[in-house]
C-alpha cells in the first residue's frame, strides 16, 4: 500500500527521516515509471514528424508576419 493510500485510510504512518523520505520518493517514482505505457518506435516517429511539421508551420507563419510587418513599417516610415 502506498504512503498516500495509508494516509487516506486513516492508518498512522511512521515518521521518516530525511533519507527515509528520499528513499520513499525514489521508490514511488520507480513504481510510477513502471505504469507508463511507452510508445512503440512507429508511434515515436509519428509523434516526431507531427512535432517537426508543426514547428515548421509556426516558423513559416511567423516569418510571413515578420516580412509583412517589415514591409508595412518600411513603407510607412520611408
């Protein structure tokens, strides 16, 4: 039973020292990492491609806006 489950049921937990709390934290992190569903290599490449395409699209949009505002400012102040 996890520490938080014990606290929720009302059972008193023993007072842990600094190193005991650190060890408990590491054990809980490892337990949570075991629950993670890791993506397959195919899913990973799909996610990577989606992110790269999205970043390129945002860069293009920002570049077009920069170019348009640059032209507008140059026309206004020239």
